[in-house]
């Protein structure tokens, strides 16, 4: 097994109530980068990166050598239109933020074009099995990464590596003797560390580590990777109103593509983990009817504060007006919505599932892993447990142990409660500042 990176420890944070939030200031290093980029554009030395959907598609087409397939589901194009409108009109991007947004969207569109071209050339990929996946479902910052990486210590299970998530298709578009995705994944993690070194404390990873499939969702212009970086309310509303069926059908095909590129037999169950699953669990279960669920929970006080900390970290790099109070309100609402939808989908599902609490893993991860393995019907060999032990030891001394945040920085004032007092309608009331439950999108 490759070395794996640390994952979330417990952190305490109070329950959200609205109050005054601390302003976000951008450091001198980022201001210098912004000034340099802006000066380069004003002098005509480089083009100001466009965020117009047609221009983005045109650039991706030029890079790959062919255009996106115009047949089939077109919802990705509608989402791209909404996302780009929000980036131009709402997100208040800095020059660096604009450059990052342009690069991410062009990369996603290039992956989309290569994906479609490969399936036209290799229709046999549709026969690649994805058997009884192990789906980790939980809120962002609820310990999903830790669970994924513990399970990834077992060679009997398959998992997605960071470079495969963000670069699912090689530039050759097919199997080849050289896999450029690994180099691009390494460069991607290096770039993140240079531009945003503190992110490695919040979500440590490596180019070859087990990581979430959030990059695959970006190929469909879907998922919360964009929401966690930019203020994009139109895109967010459309995503929450989407049933996700078409997007998850593409998600499955992308997994089949990765397995085919690996020459994988498909016999090993695949560990899948994206926090977005909690919002879209009904669609996930329809896409993977033989799935087994590991359902993670954590005190919502801590989930909201830690989520807000991650989002602030991302937005402060890319936006000139990242508003911590808005971040606190939005992720209070988001956590409520996801809790409601996850509960609704689970109540109507017959999938094998086990509940795992964040604090229980903190106190006795071996006992919780044994419970998970009993649900999966797997033995837990000594050598696998030893690998997990090595990983667990490194999480206690790694950079993630230094992640600190204060709920009051996001206008979330202290209120002592227990996880049992959490309910979606109350969180929605707090998010909207109203005295009656908010209307959330139906499950």
C-alpha cells in the first residue's frame, strides 16, 4: 500500500447563532500575485482569462482537438452558464481567483471531451463492473476522509487516488506506456501548497493518496467543489434542485473509465467518498443499487464551524470580499439541507448500512472498524490492522492536528447543546434569521 496522508481529528466548536463575524484579510503574498497578474493583463502581455462559457468551451476544444459531444444530457451546459454568471457577477474574484477559476473549468471541460471521445472509441468500457461499492456518506468535516483512508489500507478494496479524481483521463485519451495523470496530479498538489500552504493543515493529501471523487463530479460541472471556493448562489440553487440522476450516471461511467485504464478486474469493492453524497443520496443509491453504506455523523456544532473554516480558506485565496458571516450562514443552511436529505434517503433504503460517530472513532477506531467490517462481511486480517495502526499514528502527529478555527469568526456564537438536539429545520431558521422553519428543497 502507498503511504497515506493524515485525516481529520476532533475539534470543538460551538453551535451556530448569528453574531458579528471577523473580517477576512488577504496576506501580502497574495496581494503581490494579484497585482502582478493584473499588471500583466493591463499591459497586454497576457490575456485576461475569460469566464464566458463559449470561450471556455472553445479553449478546451482547441487544447484537445475536438468539441464536446452535443448529444445526450445537456444539463452540464446549463450549470456552466449559471456558474460563469455567478463568477462574473457575484463571486468578486481577484486576479488570482479568476485565473484559478478559468484553469479549473477549462481542465474540467478537457476531461469531459476526452471522456466522451474515449467512450466512442472504446464502447466496451460500459461492460466494466463496479460491484457492491462501499459508499461513505457524511457531512463535510465529519471524518469521511479518515474512514476512507483507513479502509484504503486494505488491499482487498479499491479506492480512487487524488490524481485520478482530478485527472481521470490521460491526455492521450487511451491506455499508454506513460501516464501523464500522475505528473499532473503531483504538480496540482505542489501548486496548492505554494498558493495555499494552510490548506495542507485542513485537508492533507498527496498526489497518489486515497482521496474523494469530487474531481469526477467537476467533469459534469456538478458537485460542491465550486461552492466551497466561490460564492455562486445561482449555481448552488440549480444543483440543489437537480435530482442528480444524470450526473451520477456520468459519475459511474467515469469510475468505469478509471477501472478500465487500470486494467482492473472490477472484483474488489470500491470505496467511494464525496461529501456531496449526503445531499444526493437518493440518486447515489439509484446509481449503485448494490451499495453498502457507512454513515458518518459528528456534532453539527463542529461540522458547521469546521466546514466554514475550510470554505473561508478557499474563498480568501480567490475572492476580494469573502464574507465570513455569509459563509457561516450558508454552511449552516447547507448542513441542514444535507442532514434532511440524507435522513430521507436512508429511511427509504434497504441497503446494508452502519452508523459511525466521529467521537467514537476518536476514542476507539479499532472497535468502530470492526463494526464496519462486520457489516461488510469481511474478515480483518492482522496485517491490514497493522497498516491502519500506522496510518492512525501518523494522523496524531501530522499537520492536520494543527487545524484550529473559532466559530465566532463566522458569526456563530456559542450555544451549548448536544448532537441529539440538532434538527434540519432549526439550523435553517438560524441560517435565515427567521422565526419559522425555512423551506428546504425536497429530498
